[in-house]
C-alpha cells in the first residue's frame, strides 16, 4: 500500500452517502449509480447549493458593513475618531472572517487554519488599534468583504436559475395540468404573437421537456461545484493564514521536531554508553584488579583473567566504534555517501546493491541525514522484511537529493503505525524533506526519501 498524508474526506462522502454503500473489506465506498446520476441527490450537492444561496444575504451584509464603516472612518480621519472607527471596521471584518471559515468548513468541507492572532506589545486601546491597522489578516478580511459581494450576486443568480429550471422542467409531467385548469392554455407557452402560439401540451413535448429538465438537473450540481471553487479560493486565500505566517508556523514546528530529535539522540547515546561500553569498562577494571592480586599467588588464573579482560576490551572497542558510526562515521566525512552507504550495506543481513550517482557532495547536514535514513531503512530490512535482496539508489534531481531503498520482502510497512518510519518522516520533514512508503501486503517495499540539495 502507498502511504501518504492526506486531509479528511469532505462531508457528504461518508460510508452511507447517496447511491452507495461501504465495503468493509477494503474500506472503500462502492456506488450503485455513477457520479453524474447520483450528484443531484447527494448531501454534498445540497450543502454546496445552500452555501451559494447564503452567499447573497451574507455578501450584502458584509459589503454594507465594510463600505459603511470604512467610508465613515475615512471621513473622520480629519478628527481623532477616524482611526478607531477604521480599527473597528477591521475588527468586524475579522469577526465575519471567523464566521465565514466556519460556514465553509460546515457546508464545503474546507478546512482553513486560523490566521495569525493580533500581537500587541502592551494591553490597551491604542495598542489594539495599532495591531489591527498593522495586521495583514485584517486588511485581507476587508478585501474579502468587498470582493465577495459581486461574486455572491453572480453565483446566487446562476445557481438558483439552473437549479429551479432543472427541477421545474424535470417535474413538468406532474404539474402541467395547472395550465389548462387555471390558465386557460394547454401548457407552457414557447412562442406567441397574438394570433399563433406554441405550447408544450402533448405527451411527446411533455416528455422532451422532462428530458431537458433532467439534463439541467444533472448538470446543475457540477455548475454549483464549479462556482464554489471560487468561494474556496476566496476563503482560503483571504481568510486563511498568509504564506509567510504559515511558513513561520511550519518552521516553528520543525524547530521543535529538531530539538526533540536531538534530545532523543543524546539520551540514546547516553544510554548506550552507560549500558554498553561503560559497564564493560567497569567490569574490565574489576577483572584487572583481581588479576593483579592473583598475579603472585596464582599466575595461571591471573593469565586467564587477563585473557578474558582482553576480550572485554575488544568488545567494548567494537561497541564504541558502532556508537561512533551511528552518530557520524569517519568514512562519511572522508569519502562521502558512496563509501559510507557501501559500508552500511555490507553489514546488512541480505545482499544489498548500492548505486550512488552524484557529481558532487551535498551539505554535511543533508549528507548526515541521508546516511542516517538509509541506515535505518536497511536495519528495517534486516529485522522485519524477510527479504532475500535489497537495493539502495541515490541520485539528484535539480535541487532535491533522492534516496530509494527497495527490498523483496513481505511488505506491509506503514508510517501511520508509529514505527521507526514515523520518526524518519518527522526527521525529514524538519528539513523540508518527504518520505513516501509504497509497501503492499506481500511486497515488495519501496521507500523513497527526498531531501533538499544544499551545497
């Protein structure tokens, strides 16, 4: 299965939406009708239509408030009261923005993050007024209130005309009797000049009218959906966080991940030293002390103890080498990724083909993360995959460093299970990297990592 991060499904596409049922075996929804036929009856279509209908009254209210308050504030700028009135206008627009985001979330299924809150250096009316006037979020909300009105008029008119026309013509066979009974004519009049008239009054014409209404009815939900795409752009672009603030939030989150990762690495190193090499060195010191005491009394026993201590020294040195290699091996610094990854592959329990196609070396930090990523993936291959062979490919595509580790094992690796792959994904995300796992049940497993190329 291919693992990736994606947002939740939009409302109206749950397990029991119109015209379909949930397949519990695969987790997918199966429908009895194609999308074009079931669209007029889906809850999503009706929610989008309701959103467009609400556009007009809300747009009138927003536009009236914004224009009135801004005009009043601009007119009062010659006095002291103009600036507070402008601030109040912006505050009201921000409040309307909260309501609009909630409406879009409920009816369109559009998740928009909250924009950056006001930042005031000190409490008080003057600080609040200054923060509002300097906030880009406030001015974007004002622009939304002004631009939304003409679009609301257009989308309301188009959607209401198409929706009403489609359903009226589709149900014409049910209500055409109203014309001969109450209007004194055979049906809907298509043409009339005082002497001649064309009416939809025979069965064939009534049937054709209903079919035309069916076409309009089937097309209207898609027209409304296209209209709401513009609303999505307006809400997301003007009422959501700016790119700069979103990037700041992302960098703050990445910084937290980096700090947590560094702290976890330090704890791991301390634990490995305390439980491994340090414990062996303590035991070694005790054995050498006992051997020193027995040197004169029992030379043979002392020699055996020295021989055992020699083996402990070798084991401790090997653990220290492994620990240093896990932090940043010397071969990586001296000879680059090709030699370092070849050394890692030689310690894997399955044969590994390594191919590194790089004309130059990336930055040391990126090189270290790439080495760590491949090392962790090859450890997973050794411990969990049950593979007979694996491969490592490293290459560069424009300003991205690409890594791919593939094995022919049992597959079924998943980032969402909170395994080591989740930690790798967070580590890569902290440097604007990406981890993509394609691991169907039964294999093979292909893990692709992207890192930014930095010289």
